[in-house]
C-alpha cells in the first residue's frame, strides 16, 4: 500500500469548498506580493500597528495617568499620533527616521495645542468656531509640501493633531495631556523603527514629492494648494453651520487630502478616494454584527487593513482609502458607535469633500502639469 495514499482513496483538498478557500487564499497572497514584492511595506505596516499599540497601552498605565488630570483621552491621542507619524515618516536610515518621527509627533502635539488655544477665541462664531481652527491645518497640509517629504508630513501631522483635539473635545486644561501624549507617541513610534532597521525600504522620495506644475498666477504651487484646501474646508464649515452635517470633519479631511499638484492630479485623487470609500464603508458596515459579538476579531482585521493601507500608499490611493474607510467604520463600531446613519455618513461626506476639493482645484488658481516638449 502506498503510504502517501489518503485513507479511503480520497485526494487531498477534494472538497470544492476547501479548494475555493485555498484558491482565494492563494490569490490574496499573489495580490499582496504584486503590491509589495519586497515585503518592505508590510514591515512598515506592522511597525505602525506596533507603534499604535505601544502608545495606546502606555497611555492607559496608571503610573502615567494617576497624576494627569483629564487623562481619559491620553491613550487615543498618543496612539493616533504615533500611528500617523509612522505613516508619514519615509527615511532609509534609523537616525533620520528617529529624528523625523520625533518631529512628526511634536507637530501632532503642536496641532492639538493650537486647536485648544484658538478654539475658545472663536467661540463667538458659534458651532463653526472650533472648525475654523481646522482651516489653518488644511492650509499647511498643502503649503508645507514645498519643504519635501518631512515638510509634507509635518503639515499632515499638524492637521491630524487638530482633528484629534476637535474630535476629543479637548480644552485648555488638557494641554498637559497633549504634551505627554506627544512624548509617548515619539517613544512608541521610534522603538519599532529602530527594530525594523534595514529590512524596511520606504517609498521613493520621487513618488511622495509633489509633481512639477506650471502656475500662471506667479504664486508658489504649494501656496496655491494650501489656499485650495483651506477654501474647501471653509465651504464645508459654512454648510455645517447652515444645514448641519453628521461629521463635518470627515468632509474637511477629504477636501484637504485630495488636493494635488495639479487640477488633473486632484481629479484623479478624488476618483480614487471615492472608489476606495465606496468599497471600504459597505464592507465595514457589513461587519457590524461581528463588531458587537467578536470585538477582538474586529481589532485584528482592522490591524490587517492598516497594513494593507501602508502597502498601498502612495501608488494605490484607492486601495489605501478603502482600507482606511473600512478600519474607521469597524473601529467606531467596536468602540460603541452603532448608528448606521453616522457610519454611512463617512461615504457621502467623503463624496462632498472630494467634490469641493476638486472644485477648488479647478476654479481657485488652477494648476496645470507642465507641457511636454514637442
């Protein structure tokens, strides 16, 4: 008798369902290898998830929080700051990466602090007052791209810090929490980067840098991009003040990040962001029952989605947007937010923000790509 022959004469994986599962698994692995053939971005994805976990855990330690008033938001603030600093960092060597991560975490804390200090001054503007502070961050997201990869990351991190302070409703009494969160985030993001070392190759600087454009307005393209993003944010704020939006910050974020170095580039980013959001949001909503009964599983799936997010940036912006939209929906659900209306607003407010960002790029000092030589 042939020892390799299965009992009963059945061939391995003869069950059609098993074959379908194996085929899907093989296809998924093949797709991952095409997106990230050298596994470098997978390593970065694992690093940013690790940074988030370390920072969020440190933010809940009693030894840290016991003497810190208003520390309930410390873990969320530190974890988010560490996560997005790790996303924005794009250096090759450990010393350069550590320096940039420290600066990015400081920028996130600074953004939160600026929001905290400015929001009370804008209270006479009513509900729109705190949101008006976000306009400064939206402007910096575009403008600081003139200073390269680090400048672009600092602008993004400053805006994210403002968004976190806005979402967590931080007040001047929370400034010590912001400072501690920035320090925790720096430590939590630098340690995994030191361990990943030469195994990680970030995306090329050329892929991250803004494209060369022509401006007939005699204004720096980055200044125009900042004005376009800020203008879109102002329109969202005006709409929220008049008709009300479920989560206006989502629309502000969309119109800020879709603005690119040219009108055609912005249109492409809008298209990809909308496609990704319309895929990620329904998938997240479909997982709501699992979020209620198996939250640990949802956190694991969300971590995998963020690894896909890291792998897809910057070339596959649509996939990255789908992964992030899915992660946002399921993490909100597992944190106790089960309103379908609110969660679904992620999709249509992204459409609104994308449309406003595109309109700003087309009608406010429109930028054009350089003409190729004939």
